[in-house]
């Protein structure tokens, strides 16, 4: 999961944040963001094979907009297990560092993310902003890194006591 953002000033985006399934018409805009080296090294380029994957049977992708219809980012969830969603989040490069990632993740967790029993992410250890964002949104980091060296973060979407 790559989330590149921190706290959200109220004037940064036009509320409310909304989600809609990705469409091929979104690809040129998303691809234009990849002139940003930081984004390009953190998330997969939205190539045609990526689009086929995120609109296929085992993955979903939502474009995130503000209340004015401006694209803020996207949320991708891969589902290998019926109850677990594996997150990947991209934030518009021009909105990095002002909390838009936190706003997106919080809205996802309280919205479309409720369809999953557990959400998981993999964050590069040098991506402190993403780690902090995930923790602000209720994700717990696991102490052991995965085989690729990423920090795993998890959040149960079931109410406590289930």
C-alpha cells in the first residue's frame, strides 16, 4: 500500500470524498501523474494489463474524487482470500503531504472497505508518511517484515468482539 500524505487542511479539497469504479477514460489522467518519480517508484503504472487486472474477477479499483469532481487518487484492492483485501493507494502528486491520503484511506475504510473482513497493506519501510497514515486510520503494523522487506499493516473491519 502506498499512501503518500499527512494531515488534511480543510481548504485542500472540496468535500465529500467519493469513490467510483475505474473506467478506461480515467487512464490518461492517471498515467499523466507518473512524471512524478516518487509516485512511479511506489505504485504500479496504470498500463493496459494493470487495468485488465483491476477490473477483473479478483481485484477492484476506485477513482477517488472530491466534491467538485477533481480526481484525488485511486484505491486498488486485490482479493486472494474471500475475506481479505490487499490495498494499494495512489494520491495525485500535487496533493502529497497535506493529508489527502489520510482523507482517502479514512473514507475508504468507512465506505467501500467495509465489504472486506480485513484490509492489509504492504509499505516500504522508508515510506514514513504512508506508515503514519495507515496507523492514523486504524491499521496496525506487524513487527515482522514480509519476504520482500515491506512492513505489513492490517486492519480488521469487523467490530471488536466478533
